[in-house]
C-alpha cells in the first residue's frame, strides 16, 4: 500500500537542470526518499510542470509523520522528537 501524489499545471514550466534556486524541490525529493519513496519532476519551458511522488505506507512512515493507527480505525497523532 502506498500514497501517491500528482501535481501538475499548464503554466510556463522551467528547465529543471538550470533552475537550482531555493531548496523546495530538493526538500520534497529528500523527504520522499527518506520515507522509502520516489519523487519525479517533469518540466519544460512553456509546457508546464508535473511532480509525481509515491511513498509506501509502513510503520516507519507513520512513525516519521507522527501518525500511528491505534487499531480502532482512528489515527492517533504522536509527537516525534526527530521532526522539528
């Protein structure tokens, strides 16, 4: 089981190799990979942008995010000291 996310637009797009300002996309990739998932960015000038991320659902993922199933079908939020 996994969570998949797809975000896309039909905006102006950009050249991913050239656009290296900021840490937003890099941070998204690092977080997905830290959870054992994948991150893919597709963009070209004047052709919009598409971001695909997939993260497997596991106890590790739930612990990392601070959410753990209590067995009643409800999600319980727990403070994870490793997350700022």
